[in-house]
C-alpha cells in the first residue's frame, strides 16, 4: 500500500490545483480531497509539502499531514488485524460507511488458520495442529454440539479434559498438547477481534505436563551397535550408521540429513542447525570417519543415506535388539488418569533422538563441563537438562569415582 499527498495536474480557472490524498493498494487507487488548493509552483512534490515561499505554509502542511495520517492509520489498523486494506474498505471507513466484518465460525477459522500456517510453520507443527483440530471435531460429534468461540469456557475445559483422558485415553502430555493448540487457536482469533471470550487465558485453563521418559545408550552399547555385522541387512546397516552419527555428533536427524562434505573442515563439523538456526562447531569423533568413508564416491565426496524418520525409528529398534541391548526398563506411563508401570526391553525404547541424548549424557558422565556441551549441542539452559538421561545410580557412581580418584591422588 502507498499513501501520498499530490496536487491535481489541471488547475482551475483561478490557477489553483486541489491537494489530494492518494491511496494506492494492489494497483488500485482512490483520491481523497483535503479541501485545500494551491498554485502548482508552490508545491514540493518530492517532499509532499507546500514550499516555504507560501504564506502560512507551516499550518497548512500540518493540516495536510493530519489528512494523510488519517488514511495511513486506517490501512495500518486493518493490516494489524489481518484484514487486507483494499481501496474499497479504506474508502468506506473514511467515508463512514462501515462494512460489517464476516466472522467465521470457530472450527472454520481453525481450519483456515492451519492452512495459512503452512507457509510459515514447520511440517511437524502443522501435523500437531491438524491432530488437535481432529480431536475437537471428534469431541463435537461425541457431544452432539457445534463449538464456537464463546463455548470455550472453564466448564468446557474440564469436560474436554475428561473426554481426552477417559474417552480418547490420552496421556497427560497428549492432553496437554491438544489444550496448548486450542489456546493458540483462540489467541489468534482474539488478535483478529473474532471474539472477546477470555476464559482460555485463565490460569486454570492450563496445559499440565509430565516429563516424558527417555533413555540414553552407554558408550559400550553404542560400540556394540557400531561393531554389529549388518552386511546382509542393507536397510539396518544404513539406519545403524545414521543413528551412530547422531550418537557421535549430538545432531538431530534433520541436521544429519543435511550433512555435506563442505560442513567438514579439518577436525570439526561446521553446521547451521535447522531447528534453532544456530551455527555449531562439533569435533569429529575418531570413529566417525569410518562411517563416512562407506559413503564416499570416487571424488572423495560422500552422500549419506536417506531414510524417513518413521522408518529409521523402526529400524534402530531392530538394530538395538541385534546388538543385545535387552536390559529391562521400568517405565511409568499415565493411562487416562492413572499412573501404571510397564517393563519394556531397552531396545524397544530406542529412537533416532536417542542418539542426541546419548552424546549429551555420556559427555556429562565423562565430566565435560555442561557449558561446553551446550555450545556443541546448541541447547539453551532451559532445555538442556531434559536431555541428560543419567539414572540416580549412575550419578551416584560418578560422584563416588571422583571422590575415590581425588582421595587416591592425596594419598599418593
């Protein structure tokens, strides 16, 4: 859009030209009269002001600026409310012909919001939004109602929680995720002036969360995977290599997929992460080159295998089983509103992200300063500790070893 003060090219019979505000948007424009006229020779078109040679220029320029600002304020307000400031809308607003806005129903708005978010949100976020939208639709069907903005109250919140827990059998974290998305939808609709229902901002309209259970692999377990003979199983072999790269670099799978020869400079990997857009420098582990060499071509460049994350998670579990990672782990899960314990063999808990947790946890056990690890992994303080998956026994054993080593040095 563009707003300018202009003077009409054709003077009247007295030699005066009308000063107008011209509003242009998407190749369309309209002219608003300021009611003031001037000799064209007294107009500075570049600066959009009356020249100083004209008597009373200061007061007239102030009036003209107010007229221009009036148009600009209307168009800017529309933009801030996600309304396209078309020539017709701005003109109607200026002339007092207020056009009633059409506010879409809640579910229609959410659907449109998700579609528009595809241009600016990650695929994983869109998937999360779609899932939350589906659960809301299912809830409508289950209750035989049609939700709208004013229905999102605390009473709705408690009833929806019961539905997600008892009917859909979602965990606390699964439920929290759906509530978080709903709050985002309502917040965006509020920003667009679609509603004035503020119950979703109430502190009781919360997103309770329980820390998820994740494992890490010890250095010996990683070595058992690395040395596993998988020459007869190409899919597992490639999955194993990608997983071990994660264990040795701490990179996310999305960043490993983007690794190229130019990222390797001397003994270090220089890469900008896809999630946080951070520039990381990662030391190359001595065992990493043996993996990369498998995928080098004649020119010395390498192309790492491509496996979708879902399949990779499936394959690394089988790799873990073949490597003998069968320790039984007690996992606490919340089913509906109850906490239940389940014994699961460790290999079943391995995912592609286990590699990143494993590097961080093993570096902690090797007494590497956490600030150094964060520099390599790209973690912030708030998130970092969630990736440290050391058990209480391992923590105690590490401290005991430090004490014993320190005591031995003093005695010697």
